[in-house]
């Protein structure tokens, strides 16, 4: 029995008994078996002795609306939302946060008193992670964001709100870059050369995750004095980050954003501040086994 409990704790699963009184939250997506959300949240529930549990719900986009209505009917009080459901769930929600409305994407649902609210915690999580893990705030910084998809858009909005003086959006498709840049007055479409002028450079594309030789920009554009962030967290160090480090830049992967966006959801669901160090250790343990 002791070995079973230890194994559960190491995996991020709860070692506590789940009863009929346990409060349930979840994560929905398709596919979903790879999700780290249960490990992250269950470790936090256990650390704070909360009788809560997080489980995964395989949910194709065609069933997203029904799933939201079902969570209310079943008394599920919170839901993390991942692909392909970030837009699909919106139809079923009663209200959206400002960020979720601007981004037209939801990654967190709070269900309370029979009503549902959709939030997007990615941007707040990114900025909170910079502050907590690296002692960095975007205020007064020139920033480059590579990519124009959902993650990039949330980061652009958060950087602008946090006082960045300029955010250059660099993307292969100019139409998407222009659309992303319209999210904030300080955001503009930029070319790759702008990267060398920036204090903070963020890769918000998937380049380097599957094709480990790929980089989102020429490494020679990176330099000493920059903070270079890759939102990819597996592998923990992409070739791009390694190249940046060789050129004297400070580097960070996407683990910080992953944990801190979950911490925002945790606070919205429970009313408690999240134990981010415990959550980080849980996800590191899980990734080490993969």
C-alpha cells in the first residue's frame, strides 16, 4: 500500500480517497491522454488538503457544446479546455472574460450557480511565470513574438497589458501576423531582423518540437542580454534554446507558462492561491517518465 501511495504521488495523481463528496474538475480535448493537467492539479489539491480531483474527458469538437452543458448538469465545477475545443465551447458558455472574448478562445471554464464563464489564462500565466520564475516583467521591454496562432495571440495581448513598449509579430503568413498585431496598440508586424533589437524573444510556434533540427528564426539573430523563451516544454531544451544559450542569451522553455496558466485556473476554481512549486515538481516528474 505504501508503495502504491508513493507511486501515485510521484505521478501527480492523488493519494487521497475519492468519495461521493469529492469536488470534480476536468480537462477536455481530443486527444487527451497526453494531458498534464490532472498531474498538475491533483498535486496541488493534495498539497492544500482539498477534497478535489481532476480527471480527463476525451471530447471531440463536435461534442464540445454538449460537454459544457453536461458538466453543469453533473456538478463539475471547472474544466481546462485544450485542442480542438477552445473555440467550440464558446457557444455553450454564459459569459466570457475580456481576454477570452478578444482572443475568441477559451482554455478554462468556471461553473458556478448553474452558470458558466469562459476564460483564457494563457497570457496571464506567461507573464506570471516570467515574474515568479525569472524575476522579469515585460514593462518597458521591446518584445518579438514568433508565430500568430492561439498561444502567440494570448502572449501578445498579455505583453501589451503588462507595459511592453513594442511587440513585433513575426509570422510566415502576413495576414495572420496583421490580425494578431491588431490585438494591441503597441503590436506591429515585424520582420526577422527586428529580433536582434529586442529584450525578450518568444517562440510561439511548434518548430523544434517534432523536427528537433528546426528553429523558428536564424540563431545568429539572438544575442547576449536577451531573454529567449520557447513555449515548447518537451523537449526541455530545443535546438533554438541551445543556440541562444551559446550566444549568451538567457533562456526558458514553456514549462513556466504551462504551470502558471494552470495556477490561474486553480485560483479561479478553488479561491486558493496555487502551490506553483508543487505543481512544477509534479509536471517535471511526469515529463521525466515520458
